[in-house]
C-alpha cells in the first residue's frame, strides 16, 4: 500500500541498525516450544524472535520471515529454534537470483516447508519489488519452479490493490506450481470490515489457493491511531483470521521496537503480548464483511 511503503522501509532500516535487542532467555526459564499457530513474525533482526513460542506461554506464533532469502544474523543475534523461517526472494535482481538456490536449500534443510516470492511487485515504491507481470513470471519460472514438489511455493505477495496483478500473474505463469497466494493489507482502526472483505474478495477471486497474509497492520500515516486503538483492532482481527479456514498463515506488522517489541527493544510490548497469546471464539467468521464493506472503505 502506497501510504505504508515509506514507513516500512524506514522501520526496516532503523531495525537493522538498532543496538537494542531482547535479553537472551535464561537457561533456567521458559524454553522455545514449537506450536501450530497461524501467526507469524515479520522482522529484520532474528533476535527479536526470542520472546515468542516459549513453553507455558500458550503462544500462537510459529513462523517468521525477514523480507530476505536468509536470516539476518550477527554475533549478537540468537535464533529462536521454535520459529520456522521462510525465505523470500525479494525481486528479480541478478544478485538475489544467484544466491537464492543455495539459500532456499539451506532454509529447507532447517525446516522450511515453503518458499515465498517477490515482495509487492505490483507497487513501485521504496520497499517494494516493482516488477511487471512478465518479469514476475520469468523470474518465478527461473528461481521458484525448480523447487516445485520439494516444498510449497507462494505466488508473489501483492498489496491490497494488486488482485488484478495477481490474476494476470496466475493467468500467464502457465505450467507454474502455485501452492498458495500471498497478500498484504493495511488500513485504519475503523476498517475491520474492510479487512474481512478484502480477504474474502481474494478468496472469491482465487478459491483454489489458500491465503498467506504476510503483512497486516495499521496504516499510521493518518497519525491518530493509539496503541490502545491497535490492540482493540487486534482483538477483533486475530480471532477472525484464526477462524477463517482458507487463511493458512498471517503476520502482524511488525516484530520490532515500537510495534510488537517494546520501544527499548528489551522484550514484548503490550501489542506483542496480545499477539502472542490472545485467543477468543469466532464461530460466525463468515457472517460479516461482504463486498459492500470493501467498496465503502477503500
């Protein structure tokens, strides 16, 4: 989404340069424990995965990615073994294409059962891949298709304005193996029905593919969304996304200081604590948020 792209890249660059990282888990405290939750982490520093998926935490978080083909590591990083890392081939740059096969195999050896392709190729802005459909198809055939049958493969991750782009990609990438579609969504604190409607619209357009919602969050460009507002929205969105059967995975934006990690970079924020553990029943997931809501809020 164009209003969030500049914020995204600014946040990512700041996160790579921050010196504040969560304190390592004590060997006598809770230890990482794998779970089957849909929730994932979008992050740029592997150490920020530490506070999740701990024994006794009732964590719903099981996976993560960092917009790159390998984990971001330095001497201070500590990888959480309970968080499955999924690599992303960001765009069709030659340097990435050359590094991709070995990186993808390394991730698979480390437990990844899926690979993701191209970050927002439908958008030409900082932090987005900016690729024509023809470029995406050619790059997918070259770099992703060789892994078909070994792991699951994701279509390019499109913005909430990119469903037509996705349709063109699927229509042109003949003989390509696509196991799930990948979508992004941002809006304001009033737009829960818009989120519901967009996810349903994506499913209605491409019903044969499960959905990964790998960026979902608040568009803070309006400047009037408080932390309490965000948590209120999350309490609606998380149970709903957990309940929708065709949503396989989703990742709240984002796992870093000021968002899911506290502003000091020392542990979970209130949002992060909620994201990790909050559950609530949602038996009527298909009763609200029809296409009309999308039209009114777009």
